[in-house]
C-alpha cells in the first residue's frame, strides 16, 4: 500500500473514532447523572460539551497534522519532479550543444580545400576534406613557409583553418568534461571528436593511443614536431591530454 492511501485510511479512522467518541461518551455518562440534575438542561449541555470538545479538538489537531504532513510530502514530490525535468532539459541542451560542436568541426574539415601544385601541369590538383589537410601538412615545407615563423603561418588560409578546427575540438572536449549529459553520450561524442582528429589532423604515427605526441626531432629548434608547424603541433599536444 502506498503512503497517500495509508494516510487517507488513517484520517478516515480518526474522524470516525472521534465522531463515535463524541457521541458515545456523553451518552454513556448520561445515566450516571442524578435525575434532579437533568432538570438543569444548560448544565447538562455544558457537561456534554465539556466532555466531547476535547475529543473532537484532539481529532481535529491530528487531522490538521496529517493534512500538513501530506501537503509537505506533495510539495517535496512536486519539487523533485520539477528538478528532474530541469535536469533532463539541461542534459538535452548539453547534448544538443555537443552535437552542434561536432557537426561544426566536421563541416570545417569537410570544407577544407587545398590546391596542390603539380609538376608539369598548369592546373593544380584540388583536394578536399581530410585528404586535403593531410596533404597540406605534408607539403607545407615545400611551399616555402618557415614552420617557426608564426606571423607568416597565420597569414596562410590553410593554417588558420586547421587551427580553427583544433580550437573547436578543444571546446568540444571541455564541454564534454563539464557536461551533465549521460556518460554514454559523453563517451560517444568524445569518440566522434577523436575520430575526426586522428584521421584528419593528427599524424598517422599517432593512430594508436599514447600519452605524448612525438614525431621526428626538428633540426632547427630541437623539438619533436616533425613536419608540423609548432603552432599546430603544440595544439595537438594539448588536445592529446583529452585522449
């Protein structure tokens, strides 16, 4: 039996018992009164009222207590329902934001284009998406760009676009960490973001999980960033901690 039904039954029992006591007790005491005393109807009424009033008053107090307890319990259940609905809406909103971040990042990767110079042909080969990013990073040194010259790098559309993708990925990982979304959804979106990074920007040597991203040591600066510009490599290293 649930609690509301139990309280209703208790209330009915108390009301019934109080009413019976308020009637039966005065009638039971009535024969004990002297016959001559019955002539004083006012005194008899006061006697009956004096006997029944405490009984009915006590029943009323108990009923009021039960009513207040039931109201408090109902308010608690209502607040719990409101809190649960608010949390559900927050989780749905977080999931929608994660979906938007992933879609935005994947869209930026898909829209990346690179006109790769070809030998002996007048028209460059136009590449798109992940293949374009991979090839652009492989060719960046051959394009006459100093990998360590950040000012010059940031003037190149391709570098800025790659850095933009990495920044979106970082915001997605931070959102996943701080989100109140269901853990299964968080793992799902984290896996999607990792997949895009590993198969578009990260070097092929990093397809297996490892704590630190390590490539060939640069002869110029002595850092293991390989053919990646340090501006991109450092951001990849920063993202690796989310893996």
